[in-house]
C-alpha cells in the first residue's frame, strides 16, 4: 500500500518535498517559486468578478510568479480552463517530462533571485504595479507601500 502522512502548519516543508504543486493564484505562487518546486496555477472566481478584474487590469498573466518573471514559466488554468482534464494533462506533462520540470526549476530560481533579499513582497507588488502602469500608460503608478 501507499503510506499517506498528513502534515499541518508546515507549508514550506510540504512544498519542498513535493514533485509538483497545484497552486491557487496568489502569493502562494511566489512562495512556491522561492522554494523552487514546479507548479500549475489554478484560478477561478465568480464570472462577474473575473470579467470586471480583466477589464480593469489587463495583464498577460494572472499568477504573480509569471508577472514577476515577465513571461510565462508556469502554466495557468483560468476559469473555464481549470477542468480536471486540463489539470491532469498539465500536471502529468510536468511529472513525466523531466526536461520541462527542470527548466521550470531553473526559471523559478531566476524569479527567486530577482526577488532578492527580504522585502520580496514589496518588490513583487512594485512589479505588478509597474506592469499595470504600462497597460494604463501611467508612467508613475502608485507605490506598493
């Protein structure tokens, strides 16, 4: 049989021990990037909320790790794309293809290095605000703090 162990209140240890993470979009994607574990980002919201957010903020990516990277390094399954079949397909690909998995680890390491020393959340917020500024033509977007 398979031994299953339940772990609580140790997210970093669990993320580090995993071969792959299925992560809800948010700060957990940056946490996973710092740890370096390959992941698939999943995001779902009420349709009206999603449409309003997409109208107000027109970013190419929804996952903070991809926004900070400036390009897609982690697959994002958003709204209707977040089906069990697509999740299984994306996760299975990363688990089977060690070259792709290792390439993601290297890209995640680059994101971690770009975040640098303590204060990463402030720098991540600045990156998001800068990207929003590019979209809106605002050369001086608001400060993250």
